[in-house]
C-alpha cells in the first residue's frame, strides 16, 4: 500500500513542490494544510501515515501542532521540514516526539528517503544528534515545582521556546535587546538550567508553549 502523507506548509509553492516530489516517488499525498490549526484538523480527519510539517506557520505554529497531534494520536509519525537549523527548535521537535528533522536544503531524494524510512518505523535522529540533544530533550527537570516567573518573563520564555533570538524577541515584544537579555538570564536562573535550549524544553514539558 502507498504511504499516505499530509503536507503542511504555509507557502503554496513549497506544498506544490513537495506534492510533485512525493507523487513522482509513488507516495500518496492525501491533503495539504496551510497553518497549524489546519494541520491538526486534517491530521485527525485524514489519519495519514506521516505528517510532513513546517515549523513557522500562521496561527498555531508547526511545533504547537506537533504537540497537539501527538496528544491525540501518539503513534502518528511527524516529520519536521524546516528552514531553520536552530538547536532550540530541533531539541523541541525531538522532545515533542518528531520522527526526524530535515532542513529545506535537503534534496528530493533525501526527502523521499526520509518519508519512506519514517513510514517503516525508523527514527531519523542520528546517534550524534541524540547524544547532542539528549541532555536537553530527555532531561528530567523539576516539572512538579512551580517557578515564579513574572508575566514578562513568561512572555519572553514563550518566544524563546519558538526559537527566536534575543533581537527577534525584543522586536516582537516591543522591548530593548538588553531587557530581553536580562529576562533570559533571570529565566535560566529561576528554572535552574544552563542554556536557552534547556529552558525551551522545560517550557514544553510544563505546557507553557
């Protein structure tokens, strides 16, 4: 039986290109989603073998969609295809249960191979990636302890967990770069972690993003 794939990306040209690549390889594209909410709805409605999803999409982003789908369909395979080679985003993908993470510079053959391997139940995370990210994605932080973050710190943490840089967070929240930098340091100290990737994974485990 053909592998059934849902393609989720907010750019039509990307969806069209992926559809063409997959169909040419004998893979059935059962639907297309333009944002996070559509991705969740179509995943539950169509029950594809694999969801191939982008990270940055309107509404609920790809990682939020990934988390919601995994809650409803724990065994569904989700493969992240992203422009961003960002360790925080990659660690969040692993922590949320993605089967793999591809950068959009991947070749057509690499995309098809990744889909086929994922459908066969393989993990695309290499041993090196798991070792590198494992301390972040599988760590057991003090999830049961309430951390007294201020409202602004919670806002900064939410943006940080999406993989935004300090400059990007400053722009989104309308505050200075130095203020963001100070908030990040406070967050790391309060949460009890050593870097922003660990803080992002903690935020995911706490359900804050």
